[in-house]
C-alpha cells in the first residue's frame, strides 16, 4: 500500500511539474507579445515624430521664400539642419546624415544648379530609404507603418525646397 501511495504522489508531482512548465511557456509568450508591441509602438512614435518635424520644416521652407540666391540656399540649409536634429527615425538612420550633407552643399552652392544638385542627391537617398522601409514591410505608399509617413514628409520638404530654388534661385 505504501508503494502505491509513493507512486500516486510521484504521479501528482509529475502532473504539477507539467502545469508549471505550461504556465512558464504561457508567461514567456505573453512577455514576448508585450515586448513586440512596445517595439512597434516605438517605431510608430518615431515615424510620427519625424512627420511632425517634417511639417515644421515645410513651414520653415515657406519662410525662406522672401530670400533669393545665396541667402535662399543658406535659409534652406538652416531648415534642413534643424530637421536633421529633430528626426529620430529608428528604421533609417542615414536620413539624418543625408540632410546634413545637403545642408552643407547648399551652403557651398553659388548657383541654383549647385543648390538643386544638393537637394536632388538628398531626394535620391530619401527615395531609397522609402523603398527600403516598404520592402521590409514597414511602410511605403500602400502600407503605412514605422517610419514611412515621416520619410514621405521629408521627401515633401525637399520637393518644396527644390521648387523654391527653381522659382527664386
């Protein structure tokens, strides 16, 4: 009889251990879901912050419309520098560098052709970044997520700057 009790207790402990393992798996799964959700929210917030910074920069470009020539290029360069300091898009960090490079080239530009070249080079990089984000499933025109709205906003700022240079440059 005593052997039967020992066997029954051993079976109960075995069942209890299985329940603990199942509970641990469920807790791990829940933790992974929560962490994944936080990462997605962080990327969405970065994209939204970049989109807001792009809207401010677009207003700054409009403010440059009172200038011509070198003063215009410097004004746009200042806007792009500010924008590069305000974006924290975790998906495509090269954007900040491209904006800083464009600003530097705008300051060095003495002709509208040079200024437009600086903007065009930056636009090409942004287009590539948009393709990269779209290919990774994080955004693009038909699938807006992550950093895509912010990148599209930056593309709009650069387009606005290019049209201003063409008309006032």
